[in-house]
C-alpha cells in the first residue's frame, strides 16, 4: 500500500515575539491553505520538530492540540497526527495565476533593491489596508513530499 509521507519543517523566529507554538499553528494553517498539506498527510512528530526546529516537544504538542481543537488535525494513537481537512481553495494554490503574479511582483521588488523585511512591511501594510483588521506575520514552512510503501 502506498502512503503519502509529508515532511514539514517549521521555521521558528525567536525574535518575532510570537510564541513558538503559535508559529507552528500559523505555519500549519498556511500549508493547509496552500495545499502543501492535504487530508491524510501526517504531521511530523513532536520529537522530529524538536530535532529540526530546536523547540521543546511540549511546544509542538500544544500547537497540535490547538489544531485538533479547531478540527484541522486528528491524533491517531501509535501512528501520529494527521490532517483532517484543508483550508485551501483553488485560488490559493501555488499553481494559481494569483500566485504567479505575486512571485513576479516579489521579483520586481527584489530587483528594485528591497530587502525581505521591506517586502514584508509592504505586504503587511497592503493586507491591513485591504482587509482592515490587523496582520499576523506568518513565516513559511518548507515541505517535501515523497511516497513510501
């Protein structure tokens, strides 16, 4: 039987002022919105996250409990924590025209000499103006997908 194995690597920014467990929740939700994580995928174990992100395993467990409370993941004893539902829509996938436009804009910004922090500030300001209710900076999780038997 073929099973999808998804390795998500959380990036914890200790200078952001956002608690590590909340960063894990935000990055998981971002992966769900982008279709990087889909129902049936297994999240990394608390031990795996501790090894790759240098966070206490209890921090990861707290994040996973929050995601479970929201109905996004489910623990399966002896197997791990699995995605129950997605937050993605066709418009939010990395293959959408909107994503391609955003990547092109980012390339222009970099070409104009803007640093990552400058771009983040511009995006945060535009988000705030467009949606008129604050911003929560979300850093991305990197993901690789492979199949195993």
